């Protein structure tokens, strides 16, 4: 923070002072860095403190001469909240606007200050004067000794002072100074084609004149491979298949294109002529959804695969002529690799290594094999990467305030540089051969929570609901992401996660979706909320400093409690015990992801499982804990709440692949693992130990986040679906 002189005309709230004339905000005398737009938004809210400020009024006042989307305002509000701290200063009024909550005092000059304030300053000044007098005496005494030093003593003293200064400078520069990342500007941001639907995963031809990409044809269809001239011409379709064809890449000679055909349990690598023609299969992979990369000599492809029976997916090299595979990386247990990219000289391969849900970083390994080296340490989602031809890697990451942006890092490591594209939900970067143009994908997604109503065949048998859906409708919807729902124990409320205010927060609503209210105002991304058994509290996880912690907050709001509070591990996915006295959570504090248990009032956690675990629910009687092994792995397991053997539940082998499962008093609801629609909603009754198909839906489960909840009486199911899913390829000229 930078010290700055304050004027005597300011707005004061809490520990903050805002000077309208100098356009400065201080916290306890230290300057808080705000962008001009952030300052203007804050000033308007402060001037109307306690009153609702409509969104349109803010947009009109702050962005007078330009048109911006509402999301721009939302992002500025989100950034302000983080810079103001954890207090709930800015309240969101859904669909209306914002309200500044603290009491604000306007100080207009020395004459209006209270007498006791001036008196306290006089006393403070006298106190400081007394201290200064004592300090002067000590300095004079020290100086009198200095004059008696010999020349050698003076030399030693000077050398020591210089040494201390140098050490202090180094410590400040490398350990204490918090500098902003270098920003690389882009210009001439333009759409590549403007096609409707989803166009994604671009790759340049070797001469930079064409782009090959995946497109769903503008409809809710599967992805196929297309090629198009940059700046002119129609798109030419290269593939046509019922399965998704993804991650195309031009061969170094520009004559052919490699791509992946993805199925539910495997994928296949093909090569097709760049102008269209017969496909040639290169190899089959045990991975389902992965990107590929050509070696510069065109002889090999870098892919992601696993040996038969293995669960850890690593980087493999495939010899194109023969289809022979060679393993390059072997990730540790419960980790997997993705996004392999050959360096321009072919000497190394960069890739993304993932542990847990979104804990990802860039790594690099020699193309000959050997030890891997970590390049980033952000522990956050990465959505694509590409070498830029100068030994640097451009990657799409959620690092820094959980905002998806493009970044650039040297292949030898070091600080990452921000590439300011101005885009939102940025992914899949590609670089032209001359390094002057960057292509990237802007994604637009709207995920909402729908209510599916069911009848009950017999009120005495809640485990036998009818199979017909009654009036499915969106219960909780916004223009952003809403997911991870759960009913309260009495069925009267719903808790869910949403990023409608610019960052992920925990929200509540009535069972019919009305009276939606923001429960948290976290400086970190919050998610995975769960009601306590008494319905009075909500547990959730939040990303803190690249790790995760478990929090508990009252259903009435207030300051959350941090239960785990560690910077050494990632603690996520809380689940209450049946009696509410403990909370189970997933943590890598033992080296891999296992279930741990902690008292809901705090204390030291204890490890529960030993063979891997991910998401969990307690059984209604409290005797067992049901859990999954990992995201994307089918099957539910259980363990006694007292510990012991971990056993698979045979009837639930198709559950848990999606995070679409939940435990109710009468049984377990889940969405069965399937490669395509319709997706079956199933019910496993505790009483009869039988499976029953409840209904089907054509909408696929969303990936990563939880999406299914059931009311305690089984009459309503909440199903999260993506109602809008579009993406466009953008071009920009990139600076150095």
C-alpha cells in the first residue's frame, strides 16, 4: 500500500475514508488501489448510502458514452467487494440494483469536526512530541559515540550498513513487495466467423491463412471439424459423425488435419486431408476428451491416454506411421494430465496436470522423457494452452480473482503476464505462426436450476414415486451460472451457488424459487453448499490462496466461521453428519484426496477413508457415509461412520459419475452414467434395496458442479441444466 496525504473533505465509513476531490480511497491511512470505474461506482453508492441504486442508473452514470453489458457492472461490483474486504458493504438486490449498507459520514472541513476529535489529536501530538524528545536524546547520545570511532570502525560500520540495505532491498523486492503482473495489450479484437452456436478449439494452419475448428452447425448438435480461410470464404466441413469430433490440429506440412473422435468410454485419433477426403485412423485411446499436438517434424502426436485398467491419464506420444505409443508422463494417484503441447523446437512437451476438481497447473517435460517441471503454482482451472513461437506459453486460466483470462509464462518458468483481451469466459488460445495474431474462444453459458414435480403413488410409501414429470419449470434462473442446489431438512428452502454477482457466492431461496437472497459475500469463490440437519446453518467451501477451506455460516447471514483454516491443503466438499455434530470433507492433506471429519464447532480433523474419496453424504440414520471415489468415476461406496472397511454399493455402480446424486430420508436419487440422451433419473430405496427409474431428461448434466437435489418427501427434484451454451472464436493482434 502507498501512503498519501488526505484532504479534510471526505466521506467516512468504518475504517475507510474516500476523498471525492482527489479520487482516493484510504483504509486506516493506507491508499486502496481502485480503477477509475471502480471509484465512480463506489462514489455513487456512497452518496446514496442506504438507498437502492438501480443498475441502469449506475450504467448510465459511469459508462456515459459507451455501451457495456450488465456483466461489466457486475464485475466492477465484485472487484469492489474484494478490495473493501470481507464485510458486507454492498448488498445486491436481484434484478434491481445495489445498496451501500454502512453508515456514511460526510466531513466538509476542520470547522465541522467535533471538539473531542480535535482534543484527541492535540493529546496525540503532545504524546508524539514527548516521544520525539526522547528519541532525539538517544540519537544525540549515539552520535557522540560515533565521533569516537576509528577509521577501520567507520569502514566496518559503513560496509555493514550497505550490506543490511542490500539485504533489505532484496527481501522487499522478492518477498514483501506485491507487484501487479505485467499486462500485454491486444488490439483489433474481431470475431473470426460470427457463426451461430458453438465454434471452438481453433488451430492455425502452418502458413497462418486458415483456421481449423470444431463447430456444432449452429444447432444443439454434436461437434464436427471445419476449416475456413481467415477473413474470407465459407467454412468447409471435414467430418460427419454422430460422435463429437474435437481438438483438430494441422499437420506441419499443412496437407492434413488430425482430430479426436470422442465416445463415452474411449476416443479415437484420425487424420483427414485438409481439403476433405477419406479419414485414416491412427490409434484408439482410453481417454474420452483430450486435445492433441503435432511434433514439429510431423512424425508424432502428443495425446492423453492411460494403460488398460489404469485410472491416471498421462501424456503419450503416438508414432503416426505405425500407431505405436510411448508413455511420457505418469501422474501421481488421483491426478491426471491434459492439454499436451509440443514446443516449437520439438524438444519438450508442456501439459496441464489436474488434482481434484479444478486444481490445475502447467508443467513441462522433455520429449525424450524424464523428470517433469512445474511452471505455474496457481491451483486453478486452465482452459487450454499454446506455445507462441518464442519459448513462451499462452494459457487460459482463472488465476487472479477467479476471472477467466489469458496469461503468458516462459517455458523456463517465472511470473505470468496478463494478456488483456477484454473477453469473458476465455478459453482455447491458438497463436499464428508469425506470433502476431492470437485466436481464442469466448464462451457464453447460462446454467439454471429446474424443478421437476412428481406424484406419490402411496403416501405411506415415499420410495415409490410415479415416473411422470409434472410441469418441469425453471425455479432458480439468472443470466449467469446457478447450480449445486440442496433442500433444507424441512423442504421449505433451497441453498445453491451462483456467480450472478460476478463471483461465486452462496444463495438461498424458498422451495418455489422465490425470495432469492445472497447469503455470503466472500472475497473467494464459494461453492458446494449443504444445509445442517437442523436447517440453521450452511456449510460450504471457498478457494483461499489457491487452496480450499471449509466454512459455516448462519442461515440468517453474518460472519462465516472458517473450520479448517489451513494454507497447506485443499479442503472442499463439506457434508454434515446426521446429528450435525461433525462435518465430513475432502482433503489432500495426507498427500491424496480422502474423506476427513471435523467437529462442526471446530478442532483437529481426523482422516476417515484410506483408499481415495471425493463427494459424500451421510446416511439418514447416521451409521454410514456414502461417497464417490473421484469426479468422472462411476460408483458409490460406503463406510461406517465409526470407520472401517470401504465397500462398493453394487446397486449404485452407475451413480456418481456426474455430481448428480443426493441422499434423502428414503433413498438415493442419481443420474445414471450415459454417453448421450436421454439421461435417466434413478432412485435407490433404502427399504427394499431396489432401483427404480424415476424419469428421463434430454438435458445432459453439467460437468464439475453438483446438479441434483430432492425434497425430503420426494415430491420435487431439482435438476441443473445449461439453457444457453454458445461460443465464438475471436481474433486479436498481440503485443510483446
